[in-house]
C-alpha cells in the first residue's frame, strides 16, 4: 500500500446519486475501464450506495450495473452510509498495515462533507468527488497521483491509459439517460413503498417501553428535577466557558468509547463493545444520551486549572463548594443528588454547530436553569427555550472576565421575564460581596415566554392539551 | 385557515389565496419586485396568519424589514431515524404524561404530516466487491438497531399523521425529491406551495424544485409537528445569477464544488439563496438538486430554484401523475412562482457565477469549500502541502509536542 492510499472509494449520498447523469457517468467509466482491463487496487474499500432504488433499475437496464460490480462497486445499501460517517470496519490486515507503517490513508467519496475524522478514523483526510472520479481513484488507489496525466494502467499493447481515455462524453451520458431513465421505474419503486394502505392500529396508544433498552426509554420530562420549580435562585456554575462553544462540546455525536461515561453505562447494561454504536443512535435513551453532556475531551472549562493557572482540557468540572476537580459526569451526578440548581457562564456564540436538541436537553437534565453568555447561536437558543432553560445575555462589553467570575459564586436571577426584558443576575461571591449584573432576557417573543414558563415545548403542549380536553 | 383573498384556481376545482392582491393592497406594485422566497412566505401568511397581525407580518416582507418575527407554518415535517426518532420518543413520553394526568393519550398526534425515513443507521461493514454485501449489511443494521426499529414501527401504528419508510429503501432527501414532495399541495380544497422542515441540514435538497425546505433541530421539528408555528424573522434573500454553459465532460459535482467555494467566500451565512439566470435555466435535468443539496456547505439556509419547464420535466420523469404536474404549472403561472414572472424580482444583493469557468474538481481535504481542481493534483505544492511526506509529518508532530 502506498502513502496517500485511497482506502475508501464510495459512490454515495443524495448529493450526487439523485442526479442520473452522475450515476450513469460512473457506470460508463467503469465499462471503459473493464474493457481496457483496469481494476480496483486491492486495498480500496469500494461501495455504491444510491439514495434510491430507482438507480438500480436504470443502471441494470442500461447494462451498467454489472460493469460497476465488476470493479467492486456493487450496491451495498440504499442509505447514507459513508457520507454519514458509517463507512464500516476496514479489512483488519489493511488497518494494521496503516497503523504499523504510519500510512497516510485517505477516502474519496461523492458525498457532501469531508471534515477530518468524519468518514473513517483511519482515513486521515477525505476528498469529495463526482461518482466517475471516485471510480477513477479506486483504480489509481492513491492520491499521490496526477489523476489527469498519470497512467491508470496499460492496455494490451502496453500503452498507458489515462483518465481522458475512459472519461465518458456528454453525448454518451445523455443518450443513456434519455433511453433508460423512465417514469415507470419511479412508479415501480415508489407506488408499493408509499402504498401504506390501512395500517393496523396499535393495541395501545402507549408504548410498552423496554426497560433494558439503551436506545429507547420513556423521557423524564415530567419527573425528578424537570417536574420541579425552576426557582432561578442559588445556582452554582457547572462550567465557565470561553467563546465558540459548539453543540459538539455540549453533546458529541460520534462513536462511544469504553472509557467514557456513556461507555461505562453501556458496559454495565451488558452491551458488547463492538455494538456500542454512536452517541447519535442512543438519543432516544436519556440515560445514555445525558452521559454525553460536555463529554467532549476538547472541552475547556475555565473552572478547572492546573497549578500554573492554565485551563486543563478535558470533560472536567469542579464541584463547589468543595472545590474538588472531577470528570464532568461525576460532578453532574453529585449535583443531581444534592438537587443543586445550576447555571452556565459562557462567552460569545454559545451553541453554534449542528442543530442538536440534545445540546439543550443534556444541560437541562443536569439541572441547569440558566445560561449567561455574551451571545447565542440562533437555533441553539430556540432549543434552550424549548427545554425550559433561560438564555441571558451580558450587556455589550461585559463578560465573565470583566466580572472576574471564577465559578465559586452563587447566582440568582430577578426581574419579570418578558420578551427581551432587562433582568438582573445577582452574584454572591464567596467573600460575601454582592454584585448586580444587568442582562437581557433572551426570550425573544411572547410565544417563547409562554413556552419557557410552562417548562418547555412539550410541557406547554401538555398543559394546553389538558386545559382544552379534561 | 383565513377567508380573505381566497379565490378559485381556474380549471382545477381548487381554491388558492391571491397573495398578489393582498400585497398590492398594502403597497401597489410591490408583488412584482418580491423574490420567490418572499412570495411563498407571504402566501402562507395570507392563508394562515392570525388576521390581527397579518398586515404587520406582510409589511416585514414587503418593506424588507427584519424587526418582527412572523409565523411560518410548514406543510410537512420530514425526519430521519436519528432526530426524528428522538422527537417521536418525546411524543410517546408526552402521551404517558397526558395519560397519567387523566387525559386521552390517543389524542396526542402530530397535526402536520410527518414522514420518517430510516436512512442513518446502516454501516458498510461489507464492501461492494462482496456480492452479498447488501443483505449482510442490512442484517447487521437490523441486529444493532432492533430496539430502535421496533419503536419506529410502533409509531407508524400508534400515531396519526406519521408515515414511516423503513430501513433499506433509500435516503430521505432523495425520496423527498423523487416522490414525497408534490411541489404544490392540494389540501382541504386549497392549493398552496409545498414547504417543509426537516431534521437534517441537507433538507434543502428539494429547494431545487422550488420547495422551501429548511433544516431544523429536533425540538423545533416537534414544535411544528404539534401545530405551533415556527417563528421566523425575514431572512437575507440573495440572488445568485448563473451565467454561461458548462464545458464538455463537466459533471454537476464539478459545478457545485466551486459554487461552494465561491459562496463561502461571499459570506451567505443563514441567507436564502435564489439561483436564476440563463445558466440556471440550462442546468440539465437532475443537476439542480446537487447544487441545492450543498446549501449548508455554502453556509446558507436555503438554495432555491424557481419553478420552470425543467421542474415540470423532472416531475414527469419521476412519474408524478399528469393532474399533479398540471396543477404545479397552473398554480406557479397563476401566482407568480413561474420563472418568467420573476424577472423583476429585486434582491438587496446579487452574486454572479459563470458556469463556463468550471473545470474538473474535487474538494478537500478537511472542508467541502476547499476546492481542488484535478489539474492541480500534479503540482508539487499539492504533494507537499496536502499530502506531506512521512518524514515531514513526524517533524510537525514533534513541534506540536514541544
């Protein structure tokens, strides 16, 4: 295997497989490659995952599916697959060689995202390309290659074959699309799929929750801390954070490791490690999902510092008033046991990134009642309101630093919560000092106030529902 | 539903809301200048908005102000099996709570049609050179996700207005494009533009058909499912004029990657983009979705194309029935959503992109907007910067340790 090896070549994603021209072009380039005796390099994990079953029909009828199969691009799924980071395991021998030789391995996919580490942990970098180009890279087998000029192989006479000799012309592509992509195929696939007919009604309107499931669990929004009053009094900071806290810090999505809080829980529940799955798949079970709260090892909680005063990176917190530094999860559990109301103090652009509701659910379940930040991401702020967490904004120019907030303080919020009202955060320092911090209430509309006061979107709905029907 | 401005849509037996008239009553001559997005948002206000705040809400759109939230009532909610499932777990929990307090849990249902497609759970454990890869991968998927799929199947039988497309059938956005979106809805005797929210950032895939479709978080999707409006502030609406024709041998992927690079640089964060111009009209069948799909990579919220002949051809190709296709054309032409009637649309900002400049491209590493022309793959800079030699990498590592 060469350095720069392409270990994953995936024709995948709705981005490109919903365009028949792209899929047909991949089939045509495969046909020419097969004619000329080219083949995929043995270390390339090839796959074809169209976003619809119609692609199989027109590729089959055009005689192009067998051409792709011959090159290793048989259909592996009709789903998001590699584009969603679900590339699956590598051949163990190939993986070992990558580790042993410290190889720089890559992925080429026809998807829409290529952030480092997203596609596969051993594909250090990923590249987005059209489906025919993905096929070409499976043949080349490496990115240390001039894809336009270098020989992909040689023909029977020993002459070099380059990309332009196998690249299909627009006329060839258009002729196939015109002849083989037909309305009947869409009807053949979709009419039965959407003929949902008379669905047999469930025996009970209530779900029979499986107590052992780590995927689906009755949500606790009417129990424990969530059923209690949010007094916004005597709150201790769970974390004091800087700017640009993302939803990936607040509730990561990726694979669950055994040494994490969620991993320990899954292990305790009897799940084998190879079936831990990702945080994302467990978001229907709050007992797993809440263990993702602040589980990101890149977190910088300013309450946790080393002897030189430097902030320590990690999923860490400091339990107050004891001053004990622990893993974040242990701090949350300790506060939950004490029924300690919590808050978070943060910098600018709090909650940016993927629009992940668990980033709000997780802190609420931990007992966080308010977040005081210099600014909020648009979607995350609405998620906080939807979970009954109060977003409060510092006045311009004021920050956690101007108030020298170190996490030992206790906070109260006073004032009438109306849209964008001026409220006061009263901060009690350890030394007895009392500081008043003016903040803007980031419940922006009357609707948001009504949702917040009920305790969140679901509680609002339940109250209105019961008021109207009982 | 409101009653003012409701009229009969010729030749269909359906009614529609005359948004043009409602807008012109506030400011004569205004409708012609409105972008596509504004026309669709105004329509749903005229149809659904509380009459007490209708005029103020419409004025936000007409006067292009961004100082007041107005309601948005999406016609559908589409979900995949990650966030959609958590939303439905919440609703099932809500039923338990209602039952505990003496309410009738069976009455808790999404009021907006909700479609859940299971597409996020399959891992490619077996590659495409294994002839049985598909069956093997599906078996593993079912094993790992048994609890989840059991619940998802139950939701289909227990909730009204929830349709489930089980695992193994395709990707949510592509099924939305090829089948689920009618482009123009016909409900309760009224025709109106299809719109949706989806629990995935690539929901704008079907913006390519002129359907406003936006990616949202799970809680916002729950809000919409339960019939509460999604409150929105008028977004920045930016025109993207596509000029020229692509060169031979250039795919839709080659085009969308430089557009991504270009729009990132132009900072279109959270805006609604509208692609138009001769280049947009020339984009062949099926190419537009590739462009709309990467809307979140542009940084934008929506990436729309007007409804035109290409839209109609695509609907026909994908087997939509003739009556529905005729309704789309009729409605779009009657209400000013057809491309020809948007030539006077005014944008605060217009960006231009020339399709004839596009070469063969990839993107990477690390970012979708980091375009990499294949012609540059031979350059020494590409070899040294993108794929540093092993020795060099080690050095970098050491530096980081120091």
